[in-house]
């Protein structure tokens, strides 16, 4: 019977895969070329022109887009865009280009639906502060972005620079490339670039031949690196001091609350004590599912009965039956029965016991704890102290998280402008780390 049902189901599943697979692949595009021209300026900026020829396949497309990162620049400004050689005004309608300034700079070409065609898209923008200072004037530029879900057949990178600039060695790509060198102009060509593969250009020039001043982003990064290096010892010392002082505090607290225990000599016996129920032992030793010991104890005393019955699909199930019995019950045992059985109910599936008790666990746990207190096995005052310490530990962990997030947010928002601020945050993170370790 099962075989007759399964085989048609598998056949339907295979047919559905063949039907849906073409739909999933009904729309795709790739780039015949992704060309980039970088014209370095005398002030350390660059005019960048990107020219991409996309080939569209399948269902119609109505837009193409490009996100230009401003990372490691002093800002990127849109200049112009075109499609198939026709300049496009800014807007959101067909034959218009939509521009969203910021980081990244977002450029979207809108056009009427097209398919099975190739079109050329051009965007031109200005990138400030692209020349970083060091042993020389260096350009490191990501000409093809890391995130692109299309393949690129070839890419030609053209780099021009002012006549007064002196190139130091051969500019290079992080890819196999061919190069051609002309006066103040270098052309590099790469091919077969897979999706999400970036192309990075590195070119070095003589010191001061392109700009005398380091870009703002480089200055800020160097200041932040120096401040972090200065603040690291502060955070480390604060963390170690927190651990040491916290440990001393805990040791002092333990000594102040230590009590002498008088332990009676051990007595060997072949039989367990009959007046101690499994529930009390489980609670005292912090065992999970203490209620199961109580259920089996009640079953042994004839108050409950566990039966095995037939379940569905040839399986077996166990039911818990409540029986009328004159046996007296402890308060926690009575609470357990009230939690397991609804009024007028005398039979439940044993698998439901944990769920039902979880909803009314106080009926069982609180009387059980009171019995431990009555026997002198649980000190409520020490339990309260333990709960207080747990709350303090939890609050310390929350404080740790808040201090860490505050430090990260301050750094991310570039609000930390001085070494003093970074040292303070490092100390806070160190203290939070120490508190966290003490809470473990």
C-alpha cells in the first residue's frame, strides 16, 4: 500500500522539477566588457568613467544598476550617465537615471522593457582623496566591484596621470593581465572574470608627484590606529584589575558567609530510607524530571497506574491512570496530581505529563521546597543570597554587553576623536570583559 502511494508521489515531484527549472532560469544577464578609465588629477582626486556592455537574456529587463563604494576615499560625486551613447537626465522614469548619493553611491538606469539584446551603460563620477601617502603616492582602486552576480568576458583598465607625475614600476592588477604603456597612459586588460570576483588596480608614483597632502580618510585611519594602540594597555590593565578585585570580593563574601557544618558519621545500610521520597532526593540533588520519581513512587503505592496500550500505526503508548486510594498524600504529591489531571479526569497520555506539569509546576515545586525547608535540608536565607548573586551576575553581563556596544557604536560613528576617549572606551571594554569572566 505504501509503495503504491510513494511511487506516484516521486513521479509527480520529478515532473514538477522539470517544469519549474526553466522558470527559475528564465532571466539572466552577463557583461561582454566592463571597461574603466581612471584619470588622476593633480589634487589627488580621480575622474572615473565606467563603461559596461550588458547582454540580457530571457524575460524583459527594465533597469540596470551600479553601487559605487566610497570606502578609502574622501567622497564620491556623480557626474553623468548614458545608455547606448545617449545622455540620460536624472529621474525615475524610462530613459532616465536615478542617483542616490551616499556611501555607496547608487546609480540606476531606467529603460523600456528589453530582452535578448545588448546595451552599453556609462557612468562618470569623481572620487576625492584616492591617492594615499607613504613611501610614495599610491593608488589602490577596485575597478570591478567584489559583489556582482554576472560574469565579465573582459575588462580594460585605462589609467592616465598628470605629466609631472612619475610612475614607479609597472601598475598591476590582482588578475592575469596584459599591459600597454604610452606617455602618461597605461592600459591593462584582463579576461574571464567570474561572478563576485573583484579586480583591483595598484599603481605607485614618486612621493609628492601627485599630491603633497594625505587624504582625510587616511589621516583619520592612522589617528584611530595610533589611539587604539595606545588604548590597548589601558583596556588590558582594566580587565585584569577587574578580575583580581572581583575575585578578592567574591573570596571575602564567601568567607563572610561560610558556616560550619556538623556531619554525622556515615551509616551503612542495605535498604534506602523509607520515609524519603524520590521527589525529595531529586530536588535535593537538583535532578531534572524530579516528577518522574514521584510518579513511579505513587504508582508503587497504588495511587497511580501505568498501562501500556496500542497506539496508531502499530505503535504502543503508555497512559497514566489515577486510582481511588485511601493513602494519605504529601502536599507536593497532591499538587502533582492536581497539575497532571484536570477536574473529573482520571487518565492521560504519559507523554503529556511534562507539558502539563510545566504549565502548573508551582503546585509541585513549592510544596516540595517547603518540605526540604521543614526537614532542615534547605536554608531559605542562603537561597535568597544565591538568588541575589545570580541577579547581580546577570546585571553585570548586561552591563558588559552595553559597554561593549557603546564602544563599538562610538568607533563606528567616528565620535572618538581623541586618544582619551578611546582609552576610556578601552577601559570600559576591559572592565566589561572582567565582569563577564567573573560571571561565568
